[in-house]
């Protein structure tokens, strides 16, 4: 399937797009948008450095996910969670996965709703080419379009999408509230947004901070440890209602034994106490009126 130019706009100036001499071009600023090796690049001209750095991770040697893409599915309990707990939030329609990495959710959605139109996205073209496209071959039906884009400045027109999903990517963003505003803008009335991430209270920052610091120093990317009160503040600063924020403590989909054991304890604690004192999952579930 070719990309749907009529639902897209320039991420720089919000101008309309058209085919000009077989190239997708902005009719306002005349920027051209290229597709290479199956990936459409619709990122803004200017990105924060941490976003450029995301592309470095898969820029050089082919990762193991490219050679054996099934490892991203077989070895990942999050894929099972998407199938059992999340995909039913969505109806069949036009689906966008933000910051998808392997974009397994896009492939699963397309396989469940083959008549839907699926955009698998990430900030990194290299990730899409080297990880997401190989992973998609493990599913009955691959996503329709692989598109590199900035979740804080998407190339979609207003009210064009039925479903948006983001898993464990918001904490990488310099300005998550800006992403929430984009989601509210591009969703159709009746559309649904679901996001998954983690809330790390300050008491546990020493435990998780070492991992975050290692990734930041190695790759130059952002690994923000967001406590629950700041999740509330981020939503309050955006166009999404704070009531869309939920906590999640089911340890079933933890891949690490220690986290699974800790999760079993936290799962038995009242939510009000768990979200204040312990690492918990967060879900944002928003249905646009």
C-alpha cells in the first residue's frame, strides 16, 4: 500500500502534501519527503539531539533482531499483554503506533484487523528498517506503512486516526505533554489512545538510575524516571484529561524474575499507597469525544 498523502501534512509548516514529479512534496514550503528501503521519512527538519541519537543504536552492525526477528516476539511478554489486554480497546480503522521499535503491536493489530490501515512508526529510520520490518515478517499480515516521525510533531492532519498506541516510549521524550496534544489533535472523535510506561518514585531512583545513566552515557538518549505525581502534571499541562491516567501493578508480564517477585508484593498493596511509594506501571487510556 502506498502512503496516504491526503491524511498527511508537512511536520515543519503543516502545509498540504502532493505528488510532484513522483516525489511527495509540501505545497507550502516545498520540502520533499523520501522513502528509502521501505521506510518513509516524515521527521521534522530539526530534532532535539536525543532524538537523533536514537537512530545511532541501530545504525551500524545489524542487530540480532534483524537476523532472528522472532526473538522480539517470543522473548517479550509485552507482546502477549498487547494481545490479551490492550488490542480490544481499539476498533478496526486507521491505527498508529508511536515509538514502536520492533512495532510488533502494529503487526498484531493488522493481523487481527486486516481491513484496518496501519502505520508503524519510530523516530529512527534505522530501527524501522533493521528491526520493525524483519519483525513484521513473523506475522500473518504486516503493517501497511513504516514511517519515521517525531511523536511530538506528527505529520498527520487533524482528526485522521482511529487508534494510537505507545509502549514504553514516553519517558524518552523531551516534552511528553506536546505528544499528548498531538494525539488529541490527530484522533478522530470516538478514537482511542492507549499508552504504557512506568512510574518510578524518587525513593527507587537509585535502583533504576544506574541503568538509565548507562543508556544515557552510551547512546546519548533520554531515559527519564518519571514519578507518578509528574505523570499527573504532564497530563494537566496537556489537552488530555488527567482522569485518563491509571496505574497497573499486574506482574504477569514482567520478564525479570526480581521485578516479577516485587510486582507480586506491590500488586497486593492498595493503589493509593503503591503509586506513591513503589515502582508501578502506568496506563493512559483516552477516548476522544
